[in-house]
């Protein structure tokens, strides 16, 4: 768009400084043609893919490689997301439904991180990412109970307008456990592809929530006590408890028709992180900083990380959160 604006500015300057000759009161034909061309370019600029930066696809393999290098301890989530995105490339042309996923698990397990990683591969420019990556925060976007109907209308209008502008969007609803019950149901016609005025097959909707954390933890411990290793656990072990917790626990999906109508395609469990995964997070951050720490310094950081539950203390209760601050503090301490 910037180059278009420069072009139009040049045309305007031409018309202003070089007063055209007229023929019987009409604008000289060449000048009129230039002006008409400038108008047409300005009018259609936002409608052409070349100008409006509306991506259609991205390399799933590149995302998969990034996930292997920086997304730790979540083999189930990794498999579901890669399979879902790859499958979307081969769906029927008649299927215009967007991908809808619900990321469930405790804080610090990578829900936001994976969402950002997907966005970084969907949108390869700052401009497209800014316009097409929509993060709606449940704690700040819907503060007043008395305004629920207005919130619904605005949410539906904003989502529909974004998809009409470009059919490739990533909508991430963060901390939906804070969203008042019922608001997200307004999106049903879009998520179920009943709104025929838009084609949202290339868009992705992701709901992030801490609901389901306790059932995930308990199921993990039950499997672990019965001799299952982490890598042997599958989505089938968690799918039912995730659906039930999302539907029954307080939050934006409680008693939701989105769940009742089976609109959510994938419930994605984010398992609690163990010490080995926290250490991987430390190593990855040091690599990002192009720096290093000795094993003693890394052990000092690990000692700060709280682990639970009693008595086994297998899992980092805050995941990899706050590690960045602890690492930089350790790097530059005297």
C-alpha cells in the first residue's frame, strides 16, 4: 500500500503543478487517463491480494521444525496441531468451516507460545500479522455484565468483517475462563459455516483456557502410576475429560452451544511440564540470547522453580513462565 500511496501522490502533484490544456472545456485526454488510472488503482488496491497482503497458505513443515526446536514437552499438542493444519490443506472445497481448537492446560505450558508460533508462520510480514492475527483477551475485553449484548454484537461484527476483508485470519481467545458465559455462542454461525456470506475455511480459531488443568493432572498421575510413560499417553486418554471440563467449569465455554453442537474440532491437552522440559526452556532462551550458563547456574534457576503436587513434585507449577527474567538476572548478576 505504501507504494500505491506514493504513486497517487505523484499523480496528484502532476495534476496540480502542470495545469492541463483543455479542449472545449474538457480535460486534456492524456491527463484524464492518468487521473482515471490513479483513481482505479486507489479504489482496487485493498481488494487485490498483491496489495492487501492476504496470505493463502504457509509451509507446515517449517512450523513443525520450529515446534521441535522450541516447543517442549507437548507431544500430544504438537501432533494434533500439525495434523489439523496439514489436513486443512486437503479438505473438500465445499467445506468452508474454519478450524476450531481449544488449548487446555495450566499456565506456563505453552498455549500462548504455540499460538504465536502458528501466527509467525501464517503471516510472513509485520503488516499481515498486525491485520490478520487477532488476540481477544477474556480478562479485559468483556468487563461489564450489563454490556453482554453489546459485546456479542461487536464480536460478531468484528470477526465477520475481518474474514470478509481476508479469508485467512487467526483468532485467539485468551483466558476464556474469564469470559462471561454465553458470549462466545454468538460465533456459532461463523464457526459452523452457517453464515453463507463469508468463506472462513482458511481461518483458525483457538480458545485458550486453564480449565481442565486439574483433570489433566489427575489423569496424567493415574496413567503414570499404572506404568505409562509420558510419550505413551495419547489424546484419547484426555479428550473426554477436556470436553467435560470445558462445558462444566466456569468460563466462556460453560454450558456453551459451541461444545454441545460439536463445533470445536480439536480439544488439545497441554500436559504439565517436568524438570527436563524446564531445562529445555532454559537452554532455548540462552540460545536466543546467544549466551550460556554453566550447569551450576542452571541448577540454581531450577531450584527457584516451584514443583508440585505433593508428595511426588513431578511438575513445574508455573511451567516455563518467568524463566526469561530469572535467566537474564543470572547472566548479569555480579
